[in-house]
C-alpha cells in the first residue's frame, strides 16, 4: 500500500472538513446541541485531542478506501471520484443518518454531516488515484 498517498489523502479529507464545517458551522452548532461558549463556538472546540482523533478516523477511511480501490481495480481519477462518492454517499452517510434519526437530533444534521462524508470521500477517491 502506498502510505504517502493514504496520509496525504487523509490530510485532504481533514482540510475539506475544515472548509465544510467552516461554511456550515452556525447551522451545525445550532442543530447538534453541543455546548457553546459566549461567542457561540463549541465550548471545547479547540481541543487538540479531538483534531488528532478526527484525523485518525479520516486516515482509517483513506486507508480502507485505498484497499477497496486496489481490490476493485479502480485505476483512474474519475473512477476514484465515483468510488469515493459511492462510499461516502451509500455507506457512510446512511450510517450517519441512522445515528441522527435514532438520537432524535435535527434532520438538517443528516445533510450537513452526510454531505461532508459524500463530498470528502469523492475528492479523497480522486486524490488517491492521482498517486
């Protein structure tokens, strides 16, 4: 396995998350119910452990995506984008939806969190195939 490709792809996925949740931060905070500070930001949002664990989670997704692509003979950037979109849209996003539905949280979280999974995985699939 090309470890550099997996680490770079995870970094790209992490960066997409920073952009995504930067754009959707207000509706996400309002819908998620996380405790906020006086400025309306998540109270423990700057905790480096949270960011390290988030990167680790994305790294696991990138590594498994690389493995699935190799086993499936996905070999072009377009195939990587489509494979990644399929993983994000049809595997990760539905699982996120289940968690949100059964925890009775606002349905807009499905769009925000599931949308991130779908878009980030699509881009990550393309990045993997650039290597």
